[in-house]
C-alpha cells in the first residue's frame, strides 16, 4: 500500500467525521484526486493479495526445484508480502478505531 492511498483514506474519514459533527462542507474537503473510498480500499487489498499470491508461487517453484528461482529473491518477495499484510492490518485497525470514534460522537 502506498502513502498516498493511506492519506486519501484518512481524508475520507476526516470528511465523514466533519459531516457527522455538523461542520460546514468547505472544512471537510474531499479526498485528493477524487478517488472514492471503496475503490481505493479494494485496490489496496487487491495489491496485498497479489503480492502474497506471487510470493507463494515463487516459494512453491523454489521448493519444487525450479532452478530459475533465486532463494534471495523469493525470501525478499515473502518478506515484502508479509510486511504489506501487516501494514494492511494496521490500517484496518486505524479504520475500525476511527469508525468507532465517529459512531460514538453525539450529534
């Protein structure tokens, strides 16, 4: 996941929080680039999924004795997929916390 995507998600959450608290619409600016939250979140999850599947395929080929697979590259791909997944889990945790904060706001 990229930093711009996370910033867009946070911007969307801030917009929702501002609207829920009754602030004017100009204070709650839209996400930069006009990307909607759902498609942004889905594309980020898809990227993490692709990284995991690709690294698993590389590892399976290496385990099967494919000489075209380099051990170092496979290990790097596995670690990259692991870190991407951990980052996605942390973003999910932040989103759940933000959602709970918004839902606990008194209108």
